[in-house]
């Protein structure tokens, strides 16, 4: 199982902050090998999403329990998110799909697209987003 983090997001009631994860790897090449892009969040006991991560993975099934392990390791390794994982209640997961006609993985995960993905994920999975 191979996983490469691409970015992290921390949510508060007023804004989202997105942090790129520098790996030194070419995202397009990594995507052709790993093929799967996921977004996984940490929902706290108040049912709010507090942080999430987008990453490439060789894991095929978005219901695979190993995704939770992978995300926990990613979030533990980065200072903006490491303190937030203690509040975990659940971990909503989504597989990011797109039509290759829309561009490469680099186009799909541009800064503006990442902001949209994280915002949509928050609205769909957080109590304050659904309120």
C-alpha cells in the first residue's frame, strides 16, 4: 500500500486554511501509478469537520479501513493537523473522480479547485455545513 499526501485543510467557523504538502514527487506521474485520489476528514464529537486531507493512494476501495490508518498517519506528521486528531469521532471519506477531458490531476487539484473540494466536503459532512 502506497499513499502520497497532496494537501491538508483545517476548518474553523469562519474560514478554511489549505496547506500544500511538498513531497518532491511529480503528481501526474504518481497518479498514473496509484490511480486513486481520496479526501478524508476528521469529524469531532460536535459533528463538525475540523480537518481533512487529500491524497493519492494505491487503495482501491474507499470503504477500506486502511484509509483511516493512512489519514491518521498523514495528520499526525503535520503540525497544523496533529493536535486536531485527538477530537476524532468519525472519519467521512470520499473518492475524488473527474473526467480526464477536464485536465490532468494537477489541473483538477489546482489551488482554486482544492478550495472548492474542501469547501464542498465540509458542507456535505459537517453539522454546521448542513445547518
